[in-house]
C-alpha cells in the first residue's frame, strides 16, 4: 500500500491551495457580512479558475475539463473546502450527472457548462420530500410531444447563478415486488422556460453569501428532448453519477477542519493565560490532539472511498461512512476551535465562528447523518437477511 | 534564446522553523518544502519571455537532494520546457552551486540566466554574483523590471536610494527581486504536461565540480524574541523617538 500522493497530486493541491488563499480568502469577511458575493469578485474567480484549468476539473479532459480522477478531485475539493462555500462555488464543478447527456444535449448543456458559459443546478428536494425523495410531488405529465411540469422544489443551491436545472420529477407509478412505486425522471429545464419561476430561498445560518432557491413549476412545458437519460430512470442516473458527491461534502469538511485546526494550534501556542501558552494546559493540548487525530481519520476515509471509486468498487457504505464521519468530525473540531479561542471564537473578526456555523449544515445536506447511518446499517444487516 | 533558471528547494516560507536541539541547524524532518519564492519569480519571468516570443526555451536546473526533482516539476508545471537535476546530499554552499551552474551553462549555452536574488533558507545572496564572475558575464542584481532588445537587457534595479536603470550586455546573469512579477498558479493542464517533460540528471562528479563544504557551521540559534512595541500619543512624539531613540531619521 502506498499512501504518498503523486507529484501531480501534490502540484494540484499546492496550486489550488494557493489559488484559494490568494483569490478567495481576502473576500471572505465581506461575503460573510453582506451575505453576497460581489458580482465582480465572483466573475474574477470564475475567469481565473477557467484560465488555470481548475474550472470543471472533474470533467473529462476530452470534453475540455480537467480530467482529474476521483482521488485527485477529492484532494482538490479538500483545498476548496478551506474557504467560504460561496466563493469556492465560482470554481464550478458541473454536476457529473450531465455526463448522461446525449450528443445533442451535450452541445447545448454539457459543453457550454464546462466552458463556463452556462451553469447547472440540481433539484430533487421539495418542502414535503427531503430524505424521502421518492415522496416527491413534483410531476411531469406527457402532453403530445411535450412534458408538462407542476410542483415546487426548495433548498436548491446556486439556482440564482445557474441558467438551467437538472430536475427530478415523478412521471407515473410502477409495480414492484414491494408494491407501487413512483417513477422518477430527470429533465433539463432552462430557467427562462415559461411556467418556471426561480425565487429567492431562505436565509441560512450556514454558508452565508451562497444562496438556496425555491423553484416553482406551474404548467411548465418542455419538449421531450429535455429528458436526461431514460424515462423513469432518474434514480438510476443519480446512483450512477452522483455517488461521489457525498465524498465532496466529506472532503470539504476535512479542508475546513484543517484550517480551523491550524488556527487553533497557532492560537494555543501564542495566547497566554496564567503565564503560559494555553496549549500547555492539558485541557487545550488534548483538544488539539483529538482534533488532529479525527481530521486524519476523516481524510483517510474520504481518500480511501475516492480511490475505491476510481477502481469502480466504491459501495454506498464507503461513501456514507466518509460523509458521516467527516461531517460529524467537523462539528466537533469547530466546536473545539471556538472553545480554544474563547470569546474571540464567537466574534466575526475571525473566521472561527463562521467555521462553526457552516459546519452545522454538513450533517444535513446530501443525506442527513441519520440517513447515512441508515445506509450503513442496511448494508451491514442485509446479508443477514434482516 | 535559451533561458536557464536555477531553482532551489527550500523550507516552505510559510511554515514555522525550529532550530535543532543540538543547534547544528534547522529541523527539516517532515517539514513542508517548496520552491524558493524568488526562484518562482524568475521562472515566471522566463515563461513570460517565452510567451512574448523573446525566449525560445526555458530550462530549469536544481542542485540538491533527490527530491529537488519535485521543485523542477513545479517549474515545469509553471511552463518551463525541461529540467536539469544535479542530485547531491552535500549541503551546498553558494560557491559550489555557482560552479555547478557554470558547468550547466557551459553545456547548455543559454543566452540568459534568470535567478532569484537569494534563497530564503540561507539568505546568502551570493550565488548569482559568483556565477556571473565565474562565467565572466555581465550581471544585473535585484531587478524589478527587465526588457530585452538587441543583445542587451535593460534592467531596473532596486537599490537603497531608489531605482537604478542599467543596460546589461547579453549573455548575462540577472537576479530577480520581489516586485518583478507575480508568479502564476501552476494550471491543471500544465501540471499534467509537466509529467511528460524531460529531466536530465548530472551528478556533481559528472560536471567535474568538487562540492565539499568549505564553511563550518559552529552554531545555529533562533533570533531573539521580539520586544513588545509601544504606543505613541502623537506624530510629534513618533518623529522625536525615531530621531532620538531609534536614530533612523
Ligand atoms: C442549504 C441547503 C442546500 C441544499 N441544496 C440542495 C440542492 O441543491 N438540491 C437538492 O435537491 N437538495 C438540496 N438540499 C436538500 C438537502 O439534501 C435536504 O435538506 C436533506 O436531504 C434533508 O431533507 P430535509 O431537510 O427535508 O429533512 P427531513 O428529511 O425532513 O429530515 C428531518 C429529520 O428527520 C430525520 N429522518 C428522516 N428520515 C429518516 C429515516 N428514515 N431514519 C432516520 N431519520 C430520518 C432526518 O435525519 C432529520 O433529522 C439542500 C439543503 C440545504 C439545507
């Protein structure tokens, strides 16, 4: 077994780290305080990311993407995770599900998205259907050669920046051995399609400056050529192309945890109380030690799952464990960081309070901690017939 | 014109250094290493010269431990064309490096050597000047601007009193200062290309250079901890203190 990153991986990590530190860090506080990324800042990051080939790094090189494998991508995402979610989003990684585009769709969606001319978002969640996605009420009904969509999606990340949505909607029911089940189909829906309204979503305690939106479909009509993949195969598509997105969440947690930890170490070594650096008090030193240990463990889980993914052998359980442990690790690490900084840890002079707020979200999106545990438990029990 | 850019592997300037317990040197075990920042600036400038069509080839060269190959790859990922590695475990001193570089210049016959004004590890600021002397070439040090035309380089140097502009005949050794240019990010396509770019290896013996150290380090110590500053009430007080106590104005 070889744990050493390759020279290319090290170069990617160094270069992306530098990019994040120079292009994103300086804007973090403003984004936090104004809850928006100034247009010119976002555009500058996007332009530079394109110039340096970091944009669409997850997409195949033949299509103009960066051509990184999942392992290297996971290392890159870790570095992006160090900075504000709102800012790093401009180093866009188009959803892998776009790889399911047919040639004609690829011309209209995949290729321009890789070039940075168009931007995608992905809509599954609804007010009434979160963890239970199959419970979704948004429907698409055939009408002649078209589909007519009705329903509401919420919590849709970046829909304000995107110009089209990869939409999941129910298109009828099918019989299965376990009873009736909704058929889910995926659609590409341009945001300027009549009948679709993209509305501002809710204000969130986590990831300020990045916005989630509400999508309202009211007799929104799209032609049949907007169906992505096969009719009724929406979840198969998601399983094929989105399985690694949990690793993205996990590895970004690792990056943020590393930054919080580095700051905590520095503070513990320089902040003096009772005549000595607070790190010398066992109460602080042990915290630092636990944080470091958990960060390493989370990183190993993420990198191992990514490596398995590249081998075509990653299971749902591998991805779930990485996401579960890394997101819960981040919660503990950032909580400890606040504690180590004391009062200053809660003030918005420093990014510590932000890391702590942002961490809360990671246990919820892309499958809550409970859902990840459910996935792990199921794969443990299933071979035993339970 | 071929441009040769020496690059050095040094302790990452952003990590905190510690002196070894026995005071024999700085503790480098497990420390993160990086390309010397001034070398990075030199690579950037060389790549720009190539992009402007002034340089035809950029060759990066590094002498030091085998891992200096990683530093060369960083240079290649920034856009240099080839690398030359001179592996040695001897702690190289400026004169030894200058002699090694002279041997490489003799082989490669570049029209220009662009290099950092100093490396941030030893901060010696000697290698470029020594190399120019060994080669009998013109030199321009601490440059913050360079323009090449008609077999000469017009360089702006940062000196104590301000800026000095010199005309330097080529071939020449130019050492770069911080403000010359901003090094680029190694782009993803260039990182991938770097893997395939060739790196030649020559040992110091191949090059006929004796690199045996001539200096003896008796002790390495941390600088004294900085004293806390003071607050002044007014500009008048500040000026007075600068004049009477610090004696700098
Ligand atoms: C900021 C933000 C951005 C998002 N971006 C997107 C996006 O771009 N696209 C998109 O489609 N979605 C997005 N989501 C949705 C996100 O994936 C969901 O929030 C998540 O799946 C949980 O759904 P829910 O919020 O409806 O919670 P619910 O599903 O209602 O869960 C509530 C609680 O019940 C628990 N629970 C539910 N079912 C079970 C069970 N079977 N066993 C045990 N416990 C259970 C949950 O763990 C949780 O604790 C985003 C969410 C947020 C907050």
